[in-house]
C-alpha cells in the first residue's frame, strides 16, 4: 500500500490517459513517458487511493508545477 510521503518509482503508464488540455502543451502520454522510471515522493492520496506525484522537474520546472495521479499498481515503493 502506497502512503503519503513514500518515495515511489513509476513503473507503468496508465492504459487510458486524458486528452491534451491545450494545443501545444505536453501531452499526458509524453509527461508519463518522461516520468517512467523516476522516483518521486507521494504528495497526496485521493479518494480512489491513487497517489499524487509532483513531477514538474521532468519539464525543467520546479516539481510542484506539474502533477500526475497514478494507481498504486503503477508504482513501486523505494527505500
């Protein structure tokens, strides 16, 4: 079970991702691809049990500038 504050590695990309929010923006698929294999802290858990990760650094910004929500089965806790 993934918990708030855990350091996790993204090991799987969700099968279904939302469409791009704005033309010219980084697509959800591209963002997840860049995050694959990276370690991030869990900064939130939603009502479905999905983990929130701040991942802005993959686009050269502070971590809090972009976030993704991931099902726990797509994550591995890193010690």
